[in-house]
C-alpha cells in the first residue's frame, strides 16, 4: 500500500479541527440531528444544515459539501453513511469514505477530518469501522489531499483506530 497521505488519529472534538473540511456522518436526507451532526450544527450554525438539505436527498454512500458556517474549516462534507432509518453497514461506510476522499480531491483540499462513521447513532462496530475507513484511506492515491485526520470522541475509539492503523501498516 503506497500512500502519499499523512494519517493522524486524534481524540477530540471534530468541530475544532483546523483543516480544509470536516466530515459529517450524515443521513441521506442531510438533516442534522444528534452526535457529530448536532455538534457541527450547534457550533457552525444552522446555515450548514439549510445548505445541505437543499442538496438532498443523496444516495447512501455519496457525499456533498456545504460551507462551514462559523467553523474553522472551509467546508463541511456530508457523507451519507445511513438512510432515514439510521441503520448503516460496511458497504455504506466504505462508499461514504471513498466519496469523501474523492470530493476532497474535486475541491482541491489539502486536509480533511473524519469521525468514526456509523459508530454513534448507527451503532456500528468501532473496530470494523476502523478497519474499513483506514483500508479506504490507505489505498487512496490523491493528487491534492495530503492529510487525513480521524477525530475520535473517546479514548476507546482512538485506541481502536491507532491499533488498527499499526496493524495495517505492518502488513
């Protein structure tokens, strides 16, 4: 796996990330409820949700961008990891991760922050999420994108992502 990307694993609040774009683990209708989406809307402003909803609904696994309101970032990328039922699966997470990276390239972004897709309201396994998302990132060969930050809310998730990344880099 040759990769030009620097990968950082951070325990923290994604809304504070100083990157070109932060990623919202969205539903395909793009309304922003709780979890990461709720935090982004609370700090960035309702304008983010208003812009997103105008672009929706989108296919599960795809991604769109909006402005970032009051956040440090230039954009919020809304990656649809679930439908209205708030249920996700490995294919949705894989596709949403890939779509996010492709959108970063299209927008010529240098850095992006990602949460652990589907592990909050979606109830998806943190270990499986780490396996899928890191696999996609490690196999991605960007032109513009240089840095991918995984912003993880708790120590347990951070440790899972760190361990998974070490295992993947060994192989």
